[in-house]
């Protein structure tokens, strides 16, 4: 059993967001869906029958999407990291998640998708690059990138 499940607060587009994420992550599924009733309308303002929450999984990680209204927005203080095996996988997630997202947020492997959620798309060896003897050289290369390029990071990490 997963002890901690991230709950993602959306205004009124949780269903669209879940469908978007399910289309990107191949090992994914939608779970239970709950709806607003009449109770509490004066507080939440959501019409009866509107989706309240959707349980879903992305690559085995459980999430809950909540249609909570406009009170809160995502910001970069929280992001989800995707650890990729190779450049092809980095390219895939980068292309899919940046579609309709904020181009200004793209730097150093970070991006913001069209729902405002922040992601980091990184190679599996990123920790080794950043902790190795050439970490300063890696950082200099990294800071100039939007989407990460493994070959360039490896070259910096192996410099003499």
C-alpha cells in the first residue's frame, strides 16, 4: 500500500488533466471517481454532479485529482521528476508534457505543462553527474539547456 498519495488541486479541469496524463504515461489507469452533491454548495460552489475527485496511477504512482475551484494554483515549489533511461525517453516526455505548456518555464530539464504542473525530465545518471568530480562543468552545461541532452552532460562529466 502506498502511504503517501499526492493530491493535485485543479480548478474545474481535473478530468481533462487526468486524461492528458494517462495519454502520456503508458503504464497508467484511472480509478474511482467521486462527484459533488447538493451538500456544501454554498461553500464550494460546484454544481451537483460535477466531478470532485479522480483516483489515477501513472507508472504505478497513485495520485488524486481534485476539482477544488480557483483558490489555489500550482507553482514550482513542487514538481514531479521523471527519471529517464535514455535520450529517446527524455525527448518523448519533454515533447508530450510541453505541449500547450509555458515555454518561459523551460530550463535545466524543468517544464510547466498546460495545467501549470511542474515536471523535471532527467536522465537516470543525473545524480552521478552532479556529484562527480566535474560537477561544476556539468552545472555550467546544464544551466544553458532547456531540455536535457545526455551526451552533453556526459561530455562535461568526463572532461579532464
